[in-house]
C-alpha cells in the first residue's frame, strides 16, 4: 500500500510540474471538465470564452502576430479559491484594479461602466475621452510610461489585479517582468482582427473579466446592428466613387491599406471602389510614389492621408501631392484634426470600438445624399 501511495504521489507531482505553464499549451489535456457552454463569438477570431462548473476559461488564440501558441486563463470569483492553479493562470473576477496599455481599451471600459477600475496607463496624454481624462486629472490614473517602455517600478507599486496589453512579438521584456512578479498579464489581440466588427467584438473579452458578459453582448449587438444598417444604406447608391488612401511615409514610398485589411473592409462596406481592393494582405502596402500616381491620380476622393491635418502641411512635405485630382478638387478627408484636449487622436481610441460610426463617416463622405442629417465623428474635409 505504501509503494502504491508513493507512486500515486509521484504521478500527481509530475502532472503538476508539467502543467505549470499549461496556459501556453495549445492542446492542454489537464482539464478533463467539459465546458457547459461558450459565449458566441461571431466575428472575432482571436479569443474564446468557455464556461465550466466552477469557473470560466478565457482563451487568447492570437496573442501576437503569427503566433503558434495560445494562452489560457481561469476566471473565478473570490469564493472559489480552492481552484487549482494547474488549470492555467488564475484571475479573480470581477477585477477591481486594472492597468491597460492601449487607448483602444478605454472606450470598452467606459461602455461597461468600469472605467474607475483603471489605475495606470502609459503616456496618458494620448487618452482623449473626457470621462477618463477626469480620472487622470484627479490623479486616479497613474502615468506608467517611460519613453517606449513601461515604468515597471510604478506599475508594481500599483499592484493591479491584471495588466492588459499587447505585443508585436513573442517576447516583451516589460510585460514578462510584470508577469514574473506575480501579476497576471493578458495579451489583447484585437488589433490583429481583419474585420471592423471583429475588433469591436473584443468588448466581450472585457465583459467576462468584469462579470458583465450580458452587458458586453448587448452593447456589441447594438454596434453590430448599427453597422449593418449603415451598410445596407450604402448599397442604395448606384455610384461607387474611386478611393485613394494613405500617403508617403519615407522617401518616395507610399503606405496604404491592403485589400484584405479592416480599412479596405470599411471602404467596401461603404459601397466604394477602393483602387487597391484586389491587393493581397491584411496590413498595409508599401508602394512607390510613381505607381500610386499612375493608378490613383484620378481618384475622386482621398481618405486618411496619413497624419496630415491640412493641405498646406502636405505640400510642405511633398509638393507632388498637388498632382492628384482629389487634392485639386478639395476632396481630401482626414481624421487627424479630431483630437482630445491633450492631443490624442479620437479615431485611434474610439474607432475600433465603434466601427458603426467609422462606416457612417465614410458613407457621409462618399455618398453624402444618403446620410444628410449625420455629422461625422472622426473625419473632416481637409482645408
């Protein structure tokens, strides 16, 4: 009996050791419980949520670009402390204190009514929302940014329940240091989604962390409905204006959205003829100025010419911009002029959460007769 007990104990120990990092295991078999149900994720491809008897599991399927691993987190309430950590990184919900590292998360926190849980943010000047700016002004949200890195010393002193960030690659020194200190780090991959509604659906990611799944689902359904209504309105137009986008980023290389990107999806749903709609890629294209001029010179409308805020500014940078018909006819539209009181660009902050408003803006620009009473949220004609 003693020998059998020792063997069994050794077996349990081995299993526990193997499972310490099971949150990064693509095919973890340590949890033999069967999920009772999963939240329906309709558009987003980067995360999933499963429900079990005593806990919920948040699965991040695309934590960074070209990722071949996925992370799993066990979400449980404070009365369920007996849950074994071998199932994955444990997070007690609803979270009370959070640090986030992207302005795109701010609108989601506000829509769920949990913005007061935010205690730290890097480079707070980029936050545009008046509601969260008030929290910053009241010193309730600490500045944790130092140039291009996080001030981990301040962050660790804040001791948040969780840090929600993003990473371009597998390795992020600041986030790894935080994680090693015992603070859970969640990598949010919303920026990797290639559809507007896919990005917006990440509000369900925040919903499950705050035990507000129903609220998140209801909010998203309204956004989805508004988006699809706007899309149907755009289809009523029999004309498809030709669209140019982007600008010269360095030397004579022009960057613009690829044909499979979420920006190209906006332009397609707005019933326009984006000149690079058939190009491959989900990010951006880098094309020579000569090629852009050859194909896009006669485009009727120019949307989002980089970060420029005026035609004068554009010409000061490169006089060749005046060669385009859209420039000559004052049909250039920018998001760069809609900023918060400290300079944060509203489009980058709110746009991913409210694709319905972005689409309406584009329809207002390209088919003004369809939305006569609508006032654009992000874009305006460049002077």
